[in-house]
């Protein structure tokens, strides 16, 4: 089932997408967060509750997009209780990229960069065959719910950033119940959006490069996904396609299982706070930065994964950083 959130007269609404593509608002359900909490308390699935809910008159998806009314598919009433994070070095890429990668990681560990060591560990142990956890992946923090924008809204990048690059990814969408157990609501399309120039200067700057806004949505896909997903990442400038490339995702194209990545995220007690929401990016192998594309304000990102519904589109906005040297005040 596909669900989405949108605004209606200042209120948040939830809708399910029927097989014809019609957007059917759910009556008496105020948010995906409320819907998920109801499912947990009633021990029913999202599909069971959403499919049984009464619906109001259909709304036009095109109008929601045009009017900027689409929201991320899961939000917390207090954005500070939404943790946005991600996992890198998880994807194998195209067949050619895989051949190149295997040649590189075939070397002795002392001949590999730290990044390639991490990737090698994932290839060798990211899909455990037993109930024991597999290799621990790279992990990074992106911010809280205030950093997340919905489809059709601008992605703001600070003017001190050295790059404003897209990253087409899957996003796991989670809520923590009152017993500290994580529940996966499903998956959404994501644009993880990073500063690749800063990251490439020195890998220890990765943490800085990830502290950016991100796009998530428009639709939440409940349940598990096909193991192989193929999509297209595009950049448009003044309406014309500047760059596009196919990207592969899903477990068949990854060196970790979702279960292994989830374990290593939620094993930390501070990531299991009752009531909290988590949006977790699962990585990519395809970015325009690798093809020397330099983005500018007004460029439009489109991440299209047809199996997951409508594409995620956002325009790049470059805004002042908002802080000058010595602006920090002492008390």
C-alpha cells in the first residue's frame, strides 16, 4: 500500500493511493504518526487500518504538488523527536562498477583506504547467514525533522557549502513503541543531499558534509520491497535535462541486508526512545558529482523509482549560512 501526507487548510491529512492512482484522504486520521500509533496499540498493520478507514472525496495529486502541499510521508508532532541518519558504502552499483570494486578490494587491507576497507567488510560480511549480526556499516547523522522537506518543496543548501549534490536513495521509515521496540512503517524515496567536495577533501569531514537538508517522499510504501529496484536520477536546469543516470537499489544491489543495517542503527539505546521517529537513508552508488556536474540555484532534482509511486522532485535553493565569525554570544 502507498500512503502520503499533505496539508489541508493548515491541517495534516493522510491519504492512501488506490490501484488507479487516486489519492483518497483518510477520514478522522490526523497524521501518519497517529495512524502508526493506532496500529501499534491495536496490533494491526498499516494496511489493515488504512484500508478499513473511511475516506473523503479524492484529491488531485498534481494539485498537491503544484501548490506545495505535499509533506514527508512521516513526521513527528515535535520535529526534534525525528532522527535523520544514514548508512553509506552499502551499494554495489552497475556490473562494471562491481568488477572494478572487486579488483580494488582484492588487495591486502593495508593497501586499501579506510573507505574501501569498510566497503570490503560489508561485501564480505554485510549479509549474515545466521542470526548473528553482520559487519558494522558506516553511519552518519543528518539532523532532525526540521531538516526534512517534502516533494515539491525547495532543498536549501547553505552558501558556505562547496557542493550541493543529490544522492538518490531508499529511506527506511520507523517509529519506536512504548516498549522501545522499533517498527518499520515501510520505505520512501529519498534525496540524501550532501557536500561531496567537503567529503572528498578528507573523509574525516564526512560528518560536516552530511549536515544538510534532505528530501523524502512523496509516498510511503508499506511492507517489504522487491530485492531489485531500478530508477532514474535526473537534474534539470531551466526545464531541460542537464544530467541523468540509471541507479540500482534494493537488497540484490547492496552488500548489506536491511535487517543488518537496522540492527546496527537500533542497537543503541538512545535510538530507541519511545515515541521517536527515525528516517534512515540506505545509501547509493550513483551521483552526478562523479560526472563533474556542478549544481546551481534553481536546478531541479528528480529521483524516479517507478515501483514506489510518484517521483521525488525538489529545486535547489542556496541560502545564507546565517552565522558570522564571533556571532556566538557569551552569557
